[in-house]
C-alpha cells in the first residue's frame, strides 16, 4: 500500500510542477483546475504515506512546508494575473521547493 501512495505522490509532484509552469506562463483555466486536482492527489497520498509511517516528525514538517509551497504557487498565479511584482515570490518558491526535496530524500534530517 505504501508503494501505491509513494508512486502517486511522486508522480503528482512531477505533474504539478509542469502544470504550475504552464498555468503561470499562459492564461489557461483548464491547467489551473488540473493543478488543483493534483494538489488534492498529492495531499491525500502524502497523508496516506504519513499514516503508514506513523507520522514521523521529519515528514510532518515536510508536509507542512509542502502545503505552504502549494499556497505560494496559488498566490503566484493570482498575483501574475493581477500584474503584481513577483521576484520575491520566485525566491520563496525556489527555497521552499528545495527544502521540501531535501527533506523528502533525507538530505536534511
């Protein structure tokens, strides 16, 4: 069961990053809705893996940072449509993404 959650989680993250870039650089509503669907898939599979592992603190922190990362992605898409400056948001996005990856692969731990 853990392998199913793991594969859907990693796959949804890969697709989510691609959908985010498409949504950010184009103005398509379909990709935004697909992006939100993959948020849900990623969150459900992540919680499933946490339950299988009995909620270790290391991965709980990674999950919280991942949810903050999702919020930053949503804010970036909204700010882009309004025409607000984005330099600081890109820096936050890159730092959060790096932290989530480093925590996920036990580089930081």
